[in-house]
């Protein structure tokens, strides 16, 4: 089923025609940013936000599906992201549709439309699975919750001598990431990653301390179970966390959930850092001061791996230093660098 626009004609909103959305968006991009889109793949994410701004006519044109008021559009050409932007549906679609309906019937002064989501050459991604037994809670309106929340204190991290591990104490930040060679290879090239949808998962490992610095050793990387994804978003569910916690218990190696990872599909723009949404997710979900967020920027040249953790103030996220162990178990600092990406598909 295509992503389509249903057109309705007149004051009585009588169904008139159905149009594919993709050509409308291609035309809108040409008008908006002068972007030639003939050889370009388009990826779209619809947002359930109301747009209070009407479409400028004449003729009068109304979005009947006003709950879907915005969309994010990404244009990719030969693996490189050449445009990305969030727009109101009225701005982007309405500008082209007013011309379309005028050509269909120049005498008609009232039109309306609705977007019907499906699949075309636009990629709607993988919907976020519904979690069975979930309870929606409004913390602002609901005074009595159907459950209680108790803070569980974590175990005190072991104090270690950084020099014994080959770490230079003068180059340690508040949070530092340590990896055996095989984990570093997995993240920078060995793990298969989609070039169409963002992917993500969890980092499992152990935590120690060197004075005021946290040392986060990543021992295992696992994709998230029952997650949602699109070309420009990745979503965990409650089932994702249940599955990873069970995995940690089953492994029985004294490990913890030390963080998460996800990909960005950004063409050659390998310098792109965490988005505001990524930062909000990390601060709200990964509450331990030493938990980290790994970001894999995918480009046609390979992968760039960066880690982010809380700064000394406990609020801001800043890039962490990363260290890779050699065959003797001594750690050497490594740069984010572009990996060979041998495992991408």
C-alpha cells in the first residue's frame, strides 16, 4: 500500500481522487530548496503534532488529518544525505496541492485532503511494537499510581590503579570507555548494520574507578529486542529492557547495563553528534552517572564511533575518551576515526 493523499472536493468534502505522496514531496523539495530529486531516495517520518497554521490559498485547502501536522523528510543520493528537515504538512504538501487542485477544477474554491500512511519509495520504517500489559501514567494529573517506585542503589565501583592498565591518569575524563579489541572491531566494522534504518541496542560491561574518573569496560554488545526504527529515529520499548536484563542475568558474569548504542545515517557527514532527542533519552533513561551512549555515524567511507557520557557537572553530555586493550591487557587510547565498515549491508 502506497503513502497516499486522498483529495476531497467542495463544502461537503466529497471524495474526489487519490494521489501518491512521493511525487508531491519531490515537487515540494524542488520549490523549497531547489533540490533536484530525480535520482534521490526519500525517507519520511510523520509526527502526530497539530499544525495551527492554515494553508495559504486560494483555493481553500484543509488538512482533515490535522493530528498529523508535521513530517521529517530526508533525501539520500548514492548513500549520502543531501537534505534533512522537519516541516509542517501544510507548508510542504499544501504548497504543491493548491496548484494540483486548481488544475483539476479551476472553479472549485474548497478542497480538503488526508494523508494515508503506508509504503511507497518513501520509507516509513519499522513501527514501534506495542508492549503487552503496559500502563499509561500521567504523572501530572494522576495522584495515585498503580505501582510504587523504589530507588535501588548500585554497588560501589571497585577502585583500580589506572597505570596498571596502561591508562594515563592525566588523560582521563569523568567517564572513560574501555574495550577489548574484539568489541572495538565489532563496533567499527564487524557488526552488520542497515543502511536504510537506524539500528540500536545495549552495551553490557563492568564499571571501576580511578580517583574521580569512571572506567566503563564494555564486554558485550547486543541489539535491542522489539524496537522501533526509521531512517532518522530509533525507539526502545519496555520489552527491550526486559530482554537485556534477562540476558545479563543469564550470562552470570557480574556485568551491568553500562549504556546503549545507535546509528545515524548521515552520508559523508561523519562529524554529526547526538541529537537533542538522543540527549533527552539518555538523561531520562540511563540515569547512572557512568552510563554511556555510543553513536555510530555511517557513511560511504565507513563508520565513525564516538561515546558520550555525563560531564563533571552531572548534567551535560560530552564526548568520552575511548581505550582499546592489546593482547597483554594494556589499554591504549584510540581516536573516533572512520572504520572499514566491512560488515555493513
